[in-house]
C-alpha cells in the first residue's frame, strides 16, 4: 500500500492505493511509525491517483495530528485538485499548518528548505 524513501533529508512516503474505510487506521499507524522512526525529518506524503479517496484523506489528517504533536513538518502532494481542496477544508488549523502541493518535487524542495 505504501513505500518510503529519504530524499534530500526529507522522508517521502508514497501511498499507492486506496486503503478503504477499514484500512485507514492501519495506514495512519504505518505512516505514524515511519514518522516517529525518522523524526525530526520533515515528511512528504505523496498520494498516487488511486489513493485520493476519502479514506486516504482521513488517514492523512490523522497523520497530521501525529506530526503536529511530534513537532514534525508534514506536507502532502497530490495531482488531484479535489483531494487537495478536501485536505485544505478538513485540516486542523490549530498548531502547525498542513502544507499541500500539486507536485511531489515542489513538496520535497519546500520541506527541505523549511527544515534547513
């Protein structure tokens, strides 16, 4: 369902498919574990096209709360404009803002710059 790599000191996690309603908690836990293992590195979650559904967005919003509590910068990259709008509308505005990009390379570069 997901893969991860380090790029320029940024943890990049790619969600490749929709977790479905039953899989969103597991997805959030898996991403949260990666975030904890690599903190304080900034994190970019890339939502591939099949993973732009409501359950994936819900998992990312849970991860945002985890990152905020750990003091880790979280960015999301998605080509899907409706997914980006949903993330913006549902993101918790208290604390660290969820950064949302249309392009993965832009998200990684911005996260790298913010961490420097």
